[in-house]
């Protein structure tokens, strides 16, 4: 997915920028970058790979080389950024959290306009550079940002570091968050409210869908009002978000606990204990324990000294091994127990299948999986939340293909809770994963736990439904 942090202050912003960006590290694993601006000395930028290291260790030794009272930082799951531009709009830098599905078509249009690309990475077009080129086509920043919204299919939120403050622009449907924080003499914009407390910022508000705001050290100016229509990604609360973060004023951990509590109340499974798969399954498991009236125990733990975050090697076999290495079962708690394991989602199913086998090897009598969200039947066209390159990487689609001979047949029926097709699919997934039983949460329960109207929450990956113009708006 990716995340960013920007701050502007009456004094040096470097320390706040460094630590504020670091608090977005859970959102991406590919690249990270920082840029600061000083009116006399211009821009200072650095970009590093995160695929084998951490943000802090990559940038800490460079901090003394940064200068200025305003800057941007980004954790990217896509391209190297920030991009620095010198154009008719002035000097500026831009970072994005984006998924642009029609990037090749836009690039061809720009090339036809005699523009060029200079930020190629592994022979791929850098989508943040495409965004910058579209911004340049506007007479103002606002006009250019609206051209981005108009042109792209997918989503794009951005921060723009200008000579006159920081511009924050949330994607047209509000799928990915931007929140504003404030303290004496400084403002900040972040993907996560988690960035704010330890840096003494107080959350001011969310940037609205399609809204464009300019931050200066002494104030905030709305350049374009927010749209009323929105489709906020439900996975913010299920998986992406750090537990202490709020989106639309709704806390991620509170949603996960309520999700689990409601599921626990509805479940009639007889079990001895419940455990959350670290990290994002823990909140659900705590809620499930309350709702189902069974104890919560840590039957499996994440080994944080050397696996504090999820590295994603390109090789699938190595990815599976890394996933296994992070989690260590506790045989003393598992032995002879009927255990409910809560997890955020099932994508390919490989990791959960391996975990289930290990838990049985350590003496568990029964293994029941309870999943925080509904089955992922559709690949997300708006946000890159998995490394999947094909629908058939989803275990649901492989099962549907094996049942129907076509992985696209009757998708609506398979996505409908408790339909005959749905029940057959879930039973088969549970069988393939070696589970005693498997249940997914219902969309209705998830929406109830979030507390927003269904039409304001994107559930496309579960039911294929969304607003009429979603695919065309960024």
C-alpha cells in the first residue's frame, strides 16, 4: 500500500520528519525516501531500498545532511520517491500513495505531448513521476491535481512540498487516508494518526475525498472542498492500519475487537481458547474471547527481535519461509486443546495451511479458523494490498475454477454469504488448509463494526460492488 508523512514548522523539521515517516513503516516494504526544502539551499533528498533493511537504519546516519523547516517522507510499496520537479509552478517535490491501473495509457499520452520520463526503475514507469507530469499540465497546483483525479484509474493520494507550504490531496473517493496534526508552530499530514502522539501533534481532522489543503507553519488553507461521496477502504481497519490509528475518527483496534466480539457471539463452536495470529489478528481474538466467553491465550507469538516487520522477498518459496519463521507456536498451550485462531484475511492460504500443520504437530486437538473479513473473491483495482499478479493467486478463485472450470463463473453467488456456492467454497478452503472448521466474517458484521454507512465503505474485494464511477476516479 504505502504511507507518507509531511511536516512544516517554524523551526527545523528534520527530527519530526524522520520519526513521523518511520511510524508509517508497516505500510510498505519496497522503498523509502525523504526530502526537505530550504529557501536558500533548495531541496535535499535521499531514497533507499527497504527490501533487506529498515527505514531508521537506512536514514539515521544521513539526518545531519538534511535541512529546512518543511519536508516529506514516504514508505513506498511501488516506485522510488519523492520526485523533485522544477516547472512553471515553481520548485516542488511530490510523494504518492497510489495504484494507477492505466499508467501505460497515460504515459503514451504524455509522450505524444513531447514529455519525457527520467525516473525509470527496473524499466518500469515511475507512477509518482507520471503524477508530477500531470500536475505540471495545470495552470495551478489545484488544476494539475484535478487532472490527476480525472486521468487515472485506481487511486492516488499525494503530498506536494512547494515553496509556499505543503499541499495535501486525498484521492477522489477517499480510499486511502490523510490526517492532519498540529502542535505549536507546526502542522503535519500523515497516512497514520499513529505518527502524532509521541511527536506531540494533536489530530485536527481527516482530509476529505478529493479535498486539497495547503499547510503552512501557522495555519491551514482549504484550496478545494471535499466531495460528499466516498468509498473508504475497509482493509484499513481489518489489516493495514496500525492498531492505535484512527480513520474518519474510528479506531482500528476498536473495530477489530468489535468485529471479533460480534463473531464470537454468533459462533456456536465449542473450543477451549482463542488466539490471534500476530499482529492484525490479535484485536479480533480479544473481542472474540469476550463474545464467545472463552479465554484468550497466546498460543503463537511473533518473534520480534529479528522479524519486527514483514519482508517480502520476490521468490515465493522464500516469502513462505519468511512468513513461517516469524511465528513460533507454544506447545505448552496448544497441547490437547481445541483452539480458535483469528486472522485478518486469507489470500493465497499458503501461510495459514503451514501454520495449521504446525499447530497440530504441537499437539492441538482441533484448529478452528475465524477470519476478520469475508472471502476475497475479487482482486482490488484500487489499492495494492497484496503482491498478487493474478486473480488465480486468490485461493477463492482457484477453488471456483476447480468447481466450475472457470474462475470467473458465478462470482456473485460465491460472494453471497451463506449461498450454496459460498458454503461449498468455504468448506473446500477449510479442507485444503487442514482446518477443523473455517468461518469468515460477514460483510454486514464488518460494516457494523466500522460504524459507517455501507455506501461510504469500499467492499469491492469481497462483493465486487462499489460506486458507479469508482474505477474512473483517483
